[in-house]
C-alpha cells in the first residue's frame, strides 16, 4: 500500500486519539485506515501502537517512528508548495466548532462563501456554548473567543472581540441609563452565565474598574441575552459582532459609551501545525484573511456611530 498515506494515517491516529477520528479526517473508511496502519507496521517490522477498546498508546518503536514520519510529511509539504501545490484544489471534510452567536452572526456566511470557492470541500459547523475537546469530539478546527487558551493546542489569533454595554431605547426611556460605572448596580442587568453573571470589568484611558451587577435574568446563550435586552429586560454586555446591526438601526443604544468592556481575542485553535490537511490550512488562511487587521469588519461602522453618539449625548 502507499507508504506516504500510511504515514499520514499513523500521524493522524496519534494526534486524534483513535482510528475512527483519523479516518474521518482523512476522508477514508475506518477499515482502510486500519489496513494502512498494519501495512506500515509490516514495512517497519515493529508494532507501533498498543490498541485497546478505550485508548491508543504508542509503543517505544511508535515513539521513534512518529518523529520520523512527521519529518517526512513536513518535507513532503515543503516539496509540494515549492512545486506549485498552491494550485491544488483542497478537498475533504472539516468539523468546525464555535459559539452559536458567532456562527449565526458571521461564521456561517463566511463558510458558505468558502465552500462556493472550493466545491470539493465539505464543512460541518458545530455550535456550542462550551469549549469542545478537539480529540474526543473529532473537531478539526475551533473558533474560540477568549483570553485564556489551552496550551496543548495550536492557536492563531484572528482579531479582537469587542463588547458593548447596551439597552433598548424603551428601557433607557423608562429607567434612564447610568452615567458612571458604579450606577450600573442600580439597574437590572441581563447577564451571560459564563461572562458577566455577577460583575463587569470596564476600562477607560488606562483606568479599569470592576462593577458588581445584578438582575433577574441570565442565560448561557448570547442570543437569549440579546433577545431579552431587545425586550427591555435590562442592560447587557454583548459582543459587537452580534449587535452591530442593532446598534446601527437604533434597536439598541450604547450605555456608558466612553467605558469599554475588556476585549477578548478571537482565535482559531487546532491540534498540530506539523501535519495539516491542505483543506485545513486553506480554511485557516481564509479566516485569517477575512478577519485580519487592526479592527474587525463588524466594528468599522460602529466606531463611527459610537463617536457621533458620544459627541451628541
């Protein structure tokens, strides 16, 4: 059998933790992946993996072979790029995980554009309000919005995620809006269970404050927080990628616009940079190109709107 493909399977199995996950990533059947592993062991004359029903572990020979196989795959990638492999059409299937709000607001449309340009590619978009285990859940790429990354994963920063304190015009008319961060304690706040449940950190011109907040309604899903805020349930801290259109159209109004919630980083994270299918590399570059720059695309118009509102308030 093709020894180069066999090495690809071997490396993928070690990085993804199972033959099934490796086979899916390489777009082949589990039986075919197992045959490639057996052929590699037969060629090398040594057992590479201890396999049980629960886990896979490298043998001593497997540890030695893994480093060499990765080197050979890296070299093959360099040769392909030098020979013009950038013109090769990426194909296969990717599982991408992200939050529901980011998928709805931006990522789904971007992926649709990507698939239009790459007709041999397929994407499964997994939306969850938690950080997935890439190995256990067979995820190729995750888009995470955080300042605390898992050191076991490879990460590439795309841009900053800014947030805004906001309320509906009806709430602002009925209850007024705070003029200082401390006055937030006097207002009902709609909280995100994982981000702003009991306090909000704000900054202005080098000064930062942490303000306790209270409210009767909280949710673990950003879309629910947005809908409750639109329904005048209180003041909320929401990411600008999700409420940019609401702010432009006046469905939501900024609260304490001179104070900014702590920005978070938007990153793509994946298992390894040593062996990546062409499709994964192309997707990472595509997302970096779409989101790269000092200001995220959804923030460019909001910055103008916020400055006008600040000057006229």
